[in-house]
């Protein structure tokens, strides 16, 4: 039986392979101000800290002075948001086995999404993925202070779900997810199908799972399919 009262999931790189959509939205923003575009491999390495950090990395890679960067960045972010909301998951996909895993978990424990993507964008991606109804609550980083590795989002999710953070499992693909979990006093599972797991030190305490099916085994789940609303 699971030793958790609730489970929180990261979004990008954990539930969905959204890197192609993030790259599309970033390049739409850069096109808006006639700046250099970046390929998927480059953008994939920048994912994890939310769109403001992503855009800052893209702007730092341009040949711009500080004044131009400050003037253009808000326009890039606005275009990024428009592109994301217009096509939240047109180019990416839900990872195989995730819908089934969530279907097994939903009747047993309340589920949350805890992501550095702003809440409005996160909900749009989840809706497009057909996964939004699987979650009791969605907590995105709407301010810089909320971004993982801060524990604030996990603490807010635990409060809303009515559980203690010590009885919460955080499932994610990056060191930010693990550090947020540890800061909140939650337990952590590192998924090895996403973007950031290769940079996580082996010494950092967490379950390590290679597939959603392996996570289901660790949680002692029985098979109960969950339909996607696509």
C-alpha cells in the first residue's frame, strides 16, 4: 500500500514531452522581435525553470545590449504566451504510460501538478493533453519566488489537498523537483524519461524510475485504465 496521502507531478518532461511546443512558442516570441531562433536540442537544455528563465537564456545568447534586452523581453514573453495558448500541445505528446498511471492513482489519492510553468499555461497544456481532469489542483509558478526549488508550490498544494508535506510524494524529472521536495519535507521520485534527470547527482535521495509502469510497481498499484479526453 502507498505510504503517501497525495502525489504531486511536475509537468514538462514528466507528464508530457512538451519540448517541441516550448521551442515553437519561444521561436514565435523571437520572431516577433526579429531575433535569432534556436533549435529543439538547444531549447530542450533550457527547460525547467519556467518561461521567464527560458527567455532570459535565449536573450543572453543574442548579440544585444542590456537596454535592448530589457525592452524586447516583455514582447517575447507576450508572444510566447500567445503561441502556447494557441497550440498548447500541438507538436509534443503525453508520455506513454502516463494516462494509465494517472488512471490507477486518481481513485486512490488526490493528485496535483506542481510546475514552474505559469498556472494558466499549465492548465492549457493539461487540457490539450486530456489530463486536466485527473488532477484535484494545479499549481504553477506565477511569481519568481514560487519557482522550484522553492518549496512554496508544494506547500500550497499540500494545504489545498489537506495533507502534510511529509505525506506527499513529488514526482519530477529534474534536480529542481527533488530540491523542492526536500525543502518541503516531502518524498521524491525522479523519472528518467524527461529532460533533467541526467544532471541529478546519484547522492541525492529519491526513488529513480525508468518508466511510468515502474513507478506504478513502486506504488503497488493495480491496473485501472484512465481515458484521455483528446
